[in-house]
């Protein structure tokens, strides 16, 4: 179906939806807006996508109706400006960046800890050490740490 064929049945319905989205009875504005969308569209899918995007933008941000047909040439970011969607996306981005920063810090701390091992084997001086902790005394005392060198199998506790 060509854009012209599509226009014959869908355009009046989209104009009516645009009037509702403008939240006013100014049909002329809706017709001008729809004509601008139609002129800028390359095919049926593009036309429908532009209409859906703009109608959603008008419903979430009624102040766009004051801009008239300028909205046809606005980016998605500009259409979302001042809406709940923009607020949610900004908060998600901030949370993601915060989490990313925290993970980078933890990775750096782990890398530094692995670069310079604090415990060395008493027997061979190696730093390939594993440890376990066990509560050998009463609960109000510290746990006992059992260490083992993976190189020479030396065991000790601290």
C-alpha cells in the first residue's frame, strides 16, 4: 500500500487523534500538523511512526501544542523535555552511572589487593595463600584464621 492509498483512510482518523492530543478543538492546527507529518514521511511506516511519536509526546507534554508544526522537526529528546519519561530516563542514567562508578572502584581495590599480597608464606616466602576462618572459642571472641600456602602446603593460624 502506497503512502497515498494509506492517506485516504488513515489521515482523517489521525487528525482527530491530533485534535484530542492538542486538548483543544482547533482542527486547523491538527490538520496543519498532520500535513507536515505527511509531507516529511517517506513511506507508510515512517508516517505511522511519526504520528505515534508526536501523539504520545502531546499526551505526555501538552505544552508542545503551543509550538504548532515546529514539533514535526524536533528530536525525540526535545519532545521528551519536561516529561515524566525524561525524568525516569535521567534517574535511570544516574543510577547506572553510580553503579558503574562503584563497580570500577571495587575492581580497582581488588586489583590493588591482588598486586601486593599482605601475607607471605613463613616457609617459602610465596604469596599464593588461601585462608579460612573458624569460630574456635566463644562467640564474643574473634574468629581464628587458618592460612595455607598453595605453593609449599605450609599451614598456620593467626
